[in-house]
């Protein structure tokens, strides 16, 4: 996938995680294609359950399978499973490979037969099968039958272009099962019409018993079929045994986020089953019902897939939202306490100004605790000033921040530089706090987002800043600041991030 480059260490870590999760087969890459894949196969991770597969293509025209360099590299990986990809669309055989249809069938048969002699299990990935079937049904069937007759354990029907629809997949797979038993058929789908998961489930309904896919759906173009959605749907909705246990399924969210962490990207909040929003409830009507019985607005229990329920606080919130969120953060308050209404009214008033607490849970908790009088004042801001100076053409601009705060009764003035005014402010605040709160060294800012509100006001528009922070244990939280001045909004979110961290760490303000 564009933007994805795995190191050998990445591939080894992901393979171990997939094995622990409970998948049957892990495709490690293409031996001979690049140094990373060669290094991975030279030192594969020990696997307890899964078996490793090496991927390659059928022999080239004019060569024997026993004397083909590509196949030699594939066999040299010495994996228990070999996956061979071959052309099953007549158009591709003639145009992409430039061979006759008869020669293409011989390439498939010869390569599979040789692979069967070299490995425990051989899979044949029938590339472009569905497009080929729709154009030339008889030839597509001949191609997969050639692989099957030569000893391939699995014939994997590939929707390589991702353009086939679920009803077509189901009908075509049903036709194929008249020639090859379903327990020897697999499906490999791409997501170019956003149907990768739906097509996979349709293929299973029609008889296939192996599904291929990727974690979080990463893959060529729009991605591959997403196993993070497919596996729980097969298990929890369709009643299939997948090899993944109920206990293993509780690691689904962790597995998904491991991949995002390796890619250094934020997890998709709206991802099915595993996203932060998958079991988030925002509307007061929803929350009130969920408080009585979560099944009213949840199709499965979040714990079954390792996720958690999340009650969102926003301008759509009701008392149920507020009470649920307060309870989640450990604030015990009488539902009839008048302060509950005051907190709700304050949230709605602030969201009208531009605050967004549904994505900044830490700022909401601080707001509520301040209104209840339970947030220590770790520091008090007197003033700050930022300066951006560019000294010459082509020179990088320099940012400087001057900060005056009171910490534990001591007035502190610090100056710091950064690669931008917000970075400089962050550095100045840390410089002032570290002598009093050394734990601040463990606080890391991992994301910074600016949203322009009321863009019709151009440069005078109100800005909303969201900052995501992380502690040494990997716990993350978000804070928000709003102002007509982007630096002031940034400092508001930054100050909340630091205060929330110190509060979680149990720091005392005295």
C-alpha cells in the first residue's frame, strides 16, 4: 500500500502478533523481490500455531518450472506453504504476459506440480478470476482446474481489481463449487468498491472455506478485504469457527492498533468493531437507553472484541451522558446534584463557542472537576509572548516564547525556542515546570490539529486546537482549546494536557 514500508523487525513483530491472535497462515512476502523479504525468510520468527507462506508467480514462458529463477527463490525460502499467483483472465494472459492461452495453462500446471514436490501445502491464487470468469467463463475454469489437477490444496478466487459486487461473487463461487469442492476454495478480495468485506462474506456463504485479507484492510490501491471486520463477523454473526478462539478475539482491537502503531498513524476512529467510536454513544436518547441495557444500541458487547464502551459528552448530551462520563472517570455524584445540570449547561455553552468535548475527553474531565472544585492548580499563568523571526531570504524562521507563571508560590520566567510558536511555548512551559514536577519529562505530545471555525470570517475566524498526548506507558488523551488567536487556543489545549497528566500522576500542587 502506498506509504507502507515494513522493516524486517516490523514483519517479525506483526507475524508474532498474528500467530498469537490465532490466524492459520501468514504470508511473509515475495522471496527474491527485495532485500527485506529475503532477510525475513532467512530469519523467520518462531510461530506456535500459524504456518508461514512464501508468495511468488508461476514460471516464465519458455522455462521449465525446475529451472525458473523466480521459482528457485520461492522454493529456497523453505516455507511449509507456497502460494503461487497465476493468470486466469484470458485478456491478461495474452496482453500482460504475452503468451498463448495454452502456454498459460501449462505454466500454471507445471509450476503447481513442482511446488507440490517442494512444500507441504500449495495455494494457487487465481488472479483476476472474477473478471476472467465474466469475460471467458470456460477459460477461467480451465485455469483453476489445471492448478487443482496438479495438486494445489487451495484454489483462491481473486477479485484482483476489486470491481465485482457481492451478488456476482456469490453466484460465481456457487458455479465454481460444481467443479471444485468448497473446502478447497478460498477468496481474496480488494476494496475498490468498498465491498471487500461484503464480497468475502458472500463468498463464504457460497461455499469457500478460506479467506484472505489484511489487518485494517491495508493493500494495493483502496486496500484488501479487512480481516479485522471479517473475522468477528464470521464468528459472532454467522456462527463459523475460524480457528480464532473467543479469548483470542478479545485481542482484536489490540492487533488492529499494533499495526497502526507500527505505521505511526492514528487508528481510524470509525473502524468497525475496533474504532474509538465503534461503541461511542453521543445522543442523550441513545445514552439513556444504553444505561438501561447496552444491547439497545450495540450489536455486540465491546469486550468481546477487546474494545470498550465510550459515552460522549457534547452539545447533544443529556444528563445520562454527563453522569455516565463522570462515573467513567471515577467521579461519584448524586444524580440529583444541581452541579450535574450546571456541568451540562456549561458543556453546551462551550460547544456553541467551538469547543468539542466528544474528541477531547481529558478537557471535559478537567472542566467537570474544576466545576466540582477537585482540580489542583499546578501552575497559574501570568502571561506569555511568542515571537517569530526570519532573518534573511532562505533562512529558517526562528520561534521564541517567553512565559511567566507561578508554580507552588514561586514566580517563574522562562524563555525557550522551538520550530514554531507552539513548540516554543511547550518548551518554555516544561522548562518552568521541570524543577517542581520532574515527571513532566515523561509527557509527550503526539498530535496537533487546528480546525478553522466560521471560515467566512477569513483570518479573523475562531480556531479550535486539539492536542493528543501520551505518557510513558502509552496511554493517550486529547485536550482542546478555542480562541480567535491560534496561539492562545494552542496554549489552552497545552495547559490542559499538562494539568491532566500531572493529575493522573498524582502530583500535589502544594
